C-alpha cells in the first residue's frame, strides 16, 4: 500500500512538472500575437493602397482613351456617334471641370474653348498618373 501511495505521489509530481513545462511562454505568445496584428494591419493598408492605385489606373486609362481616340480628330469631322461616345467617356470620368470644358466647347465651338478642353484633358491625365 505504501508502494502504491508512493508511486501515485511520484506520478502526480512528475505529471505536474511535465504539464507546467509544456506550452509556450506568455511573453513569446504575446510577441507573436503582436507580430500577427502588425501584419494584418499592414495587409489592410496594402489592400487600401491597391484599391487606390487600381482606381487611378482606371481613371488614367479612360483619359488616355479619350486622348488617343479623339485628340487628333477635329470635332467638326466627328460623326454624331463619335461625339456622343466622347461625351459619354467624359461623363464616365466624373471630372466636373473636363465636362464643363467640353460643354463650353460644344456650345461655342471656338478655337479657345477647343484648346481649353484639350488642355483640361491632358491635365486630368497628368493628375491621374500622379
């Protein structure tokens, strides 16, 4: 009986020592959790930056298409369909200044308003790229 008590006590003692020695130290755990939080924060920031850049690329592409397709075509040579397509593309940019310059040009058809519109288009592309 003494032998069983001794073995039982020794077993409890060994198990308690083993169980307290298992696992990760709290300091290490806290450091890893902090590192994980920092990585998740960095991911959120990078995703936001990616979304911003994706939008900038889309805007720059639209301005580029406007300039590529219509810059060298005098407006008086455009068909009605081309004029409507250009107007639609300008609307798609959401650029109030560019839309205002286009409307002014269409309403007045002067060289000055024509140049003002294309300068605004080039400026908008420049801003979209930066």
